[in-house]
C-alpha cells in the first residue's frame, strides 16, 4: 500500500476531499491531508480562488512543501485543482517520490 500526501482544491479541505481521503484509507493506504487554508473552506470556487490570491499562490505552494517536510520522502503526491501545484512540484523535485496523482 502507498503513503499519500493529498492536497485540497481551491475551496479548501472540504468534506468531499476528506471523503476521498477516507476511501483511500479504506483501501489500505495511509493518507495525509494538510489544510493549506488554516481551516477555512469556501462555498464557491470564486471565493476559494480569491482567498488563494489574497494569501498568494506562492504561499499556498510553500505551505504544501512545508507539510511534506514532516513526512517520509517515499510518498505519492496527489492534488485536486489548486492542490496540483504543490503535488506536482514535490513529485518532480523531492527525492523518493513514488508517483503523482494530479486531478
């Protein structure tokens, strides 16, 4: 089974993202779901993107990279929409990456 670092989309760590992570866990994978928005979620994509712009897309990326630093390097990186940014970067640059799922 894989150890997965799953990044949420622009609306934040919503119940849908949590449910997807739980499906992976049920299948036997270990899944980490860092909250890049410090607990905030948004009802619409426009609101979520506005928040990402407010804190800065570079900051969103850096939060994802910092989350990975606390975990082993042998991970599968996964991201939905906005979460693809840190997932792809880590998969391409962090030694030990086992793969990437970019949704």
